[in-house]
C-alpha cells in the first residue's frame, strides 16, 4: 500500500490491515480538487481493471476524464462521454448519496460523496449485483459532516490519523479491530449503528470479543438464531466462526437487516472484522431467484402446452365426429332408452370437447371464449359437478355467497374447471376424515376484484410445499394418485384471465385457495333471452376440409339446419368449383395439404369478389402464430374443433350478416 500513499498522510498513515480489508473503496479529494488518497479497493473497483493511470496529487478532473475515456464505464443510452463526465462531476459537486456508476461488465457501483468538515470530499464505492440505486444525475445533496469522530480508542497509545478519522466515519461498511488476545481495540461509528441500537451496549476498551458478540446477540442479533440453540450457544458459535476468519458469513438482525461479516488477520496477530449491510443485495438475489423459478415454471408450462396442443390437435377430428353425430342422433331418436344412452354419449363427448379446447387455450396462454358471467353460477356449477363424492363420504359443504356480486369477464367452462379442480383437491386433502371434513365455498367482492375461494379443514400445507405447489408435475401424492398437473393448469388459466390464484395455509390449520378476478366493466342492460325463432332462410354453402368425415359431418349438420351444403376435400377442387358455381358462404378448414385456408380464400376471392367477407373457418391449429394472427387480427369468423352445434350456429349467424349486408 505504500506505493499508493499520498503526501497528505506522510508519517501518519492509517493501519494497512484496516484499509486493505475493507470491501468499500475510498477516494479522498482535497478542497482545491487534488486527489489525496486512493484505497486499494478503489483501485481494484475502478482503475486496475482497465489500466487507468492515476495517482495521488493529480487533479480530480483529470482522474474523472480518464475514467470516462476508458473502456470501464458504460455510457447511458442517449448520453455521450462529455455529458457523462459532466454528470459525474455534478454528482461530486452536489455530494450525492447512493447514486450509481455502471461498469461495462454490468456491475453497478454504489457511489456516495460526502463533504468533510475541512472541505475535503470522501468518495466511497461499493460493488452491487443489481442496479438498485438512483442515477448519477439525480439532484439530491447530502447533509454533510456530522462532526463526530468515528472510532472508540481502546488501547493507550493507539491513535487513528486525524486526516483519516472523519472519512472513516462515513464508510458504509462497519469495521472492528481486536488484538491478539481477542480484546477490543476500536471500531467505526457504522459498526455500532448496525449492531448496537442501544448506545449503552456498545463495546468498551479491552472488552473480550466473546462478551461483545453475546451482548450483540441478546440485544439485536437473535432473529436468525436456530430454534434448537440458546442465545449463548448461538453467540459462541458466531464467535468461533469470527475467530476462524470465515468470509461472507450472513447474520440476520432483529430489525430484519442482513449483515455480511468477513474476518482478517492483522500483522500483529489480531483480528479485523468488516460488517456490511447486504439486505438490499440479498433481497435482489431472492427476487432474481424468484424470477428464475417463474421463468423455469413458464418454460415447463410452455413445453407442456405444446405437448397438449399436439395431443388435442390429433383428437379434434374424431371428437368432432362423436360430438356432431351424437347431437344429431339425439334429435332423431324417440325411444326413451336410446335417448338416455345417446344423451350420455353426447354429454361425455361434449365434456371431452371442452377439455380439449381448454388444453388449446392453455397452450395459447389465453382464454378461448370470454363472456360476462355470474361468479356465483360458476361456483354452483363446479360444486354440483365436483362435490358429489365429498358429500357421499360424509363431508359437509358450506356455501357463502355475497349478495349482488359483480359480474366477471371469463371463459365460463375454464373457470368451472378451475374451481372443480380446487374442490377435488380439497376433498383429497381431507380423505379419511369422514364427517369431520368441512369445506366452504365462498364468493365475495373486494377492491375491484371478485374472489372465489375453496377452504378446507384438512392437514394444511407447509411453507416449502407452498413455494412449489403451482409447478407442473410437482405433487405430494403417492405414485399413481396424482400427476402434479392440476394446480399448474389452474394457475395458467387464472393468469390468462388477468387474475391471481393464491394459497393460504399452515400445517394443521387447513388450506384456502383463492381465485381473484377483476370485476367486469359496467355494461348496458342485457336483453332478455328470446326463444328461438323460425329457421332463417337457407344459404348455399361450400364446405372444404381434407378430413372427409369432418366435411361430411358439417354437410349433414348444415342440412339439418335447412341449408344447401356441398363438401369438397381439397382446396384445389374448391377453387375450381367456385369458378363455375355460386355459393353464399364458404366454411373451410385452415390447415390442408397443398393450400392453407387463408391462401385458398385469397385465390377464390380474386375470381369471385362477391365472396369477400363470406368465409368462415374451422380450425384445430389456432395455436400457430401465423394462423392466430390471420384469424384474430384479420377479424375472420372462426370456430375451433371439436365442432359442437352451438358453435356452428354462432358462426352461421356471423356469416349471414355478411350475406344480408
């Protein structure tokens, strides 16, 4: 350190062990603007990385110019080097606290400037992992010197150089010095501020390290103590760690702050400890870890979504056949026994169709069909569907619905599935409790959100499980009893509705899952539902689908609705037919061999301009970005496979408006 000493400290240098061990860099500048002292840590943080030539005695302006002109500092967007130099100089002139300087390696340096009583400037630098501080151009001045000395002198004849004492007062890092017998020598004011809230508890000259640590533990550092240890055992373990010169030891204080302690050996055989408040850094690290876990979870869900989309796509066409023909058969049959049987087939097929569409919606990370819905109706439907088994086992369900709850804009089928899943999970959690099992279904409104909650009095969930409970494939159930997909699925659906799914639980106190969804905006008076009127006038319709069974199904469904429909099984044949025969509308699949549905529409409307706006699409591939942009951004009428009668009727009504316009 002697080669970096300035003339201002001739004959009165600070202890080398003390300055060399600090994690905080320090630069002192004289009132006339000359650099008086640069600590080794400051050299390491700034100058050594880019071989910047600086020395004590040079002007501050020269030092700053060399920093800015080097490859060390990242220049903010829209700011040139000259402007950056002015910003840094202005920060020093205004004595800014907690500003930042960003190195090109994306490390942020927290910089604080203070003016001492004699007019000198103390510039401190601490390395941070994230950009949490205010920019260097912020207009905030410090309050200046406190006029208090920073150290407690513990040994006769031990003196801190007066040129350094006031600068040490303003270090963000605390330090304490002990002799070879572990007796206290000195500390700076920051050390006492961090560890000893009560001035009466602060160290005194010659006191043993063991006693100081025990007093700190009893007064301000007991929060991090393990439950199985007494405060005496905890303090003794900490003292042993300090004396072993352990590095990067973290301790939680009673006020929630996290302290990082580093130990060093001094030349005479004593101890030097530095103490740094790393609360913000640890919080930033925890947030970064939380974001990493979220990104990891989203990646898993995305991969799972692609898998589900592929499976759903393969199921679309056969499910369309089952759903469509079962609906048609139900309308034709008259025998009660046959009607009951086909009704069960239709119900199961429609349920399967809804599940497949929900899978597709999950893969797209957005709801399939948004409509204004009564949340109480969602809860009642889910209870009717999912709570039968729970009641059969002797469990009791309480319903708590607030009056006049606002409507929500949701995909009704998806939200019913979410609540049903939560009810089933609660039932499984209380398995074996019999009549002691209780579940409460609640709907309420608070602060612009509607809350649908499912509460049970089961065994509860520990904190570690709660952290992972919405991860895909994570399950606490035995092999064969759970996939770990249900709650991840629920979380994805609720998030897609701009809502929040939360769990509140603790071991032995049951669990409460809450779905919070934004209240729907006010709408006009909803018209009363009208009974179906007489069939609309027939349309001549061209159906195009490379899946023959699906095309034929559509033709039959359209025929039952009084329309004249004709099917072709290739886009090229559809183009040829449209050139020689007139059709009111065209209903086409999107993904077909040889030509996609949108390309076919372009070719056909070139020859028959009257067909513009009269195309409707049936798709099982709306997950594709290109297909989604075409259908949604182009406002093309479409329905998704599996095909159900209600969806087809809705599509026909939209296309009829185009025909009659």
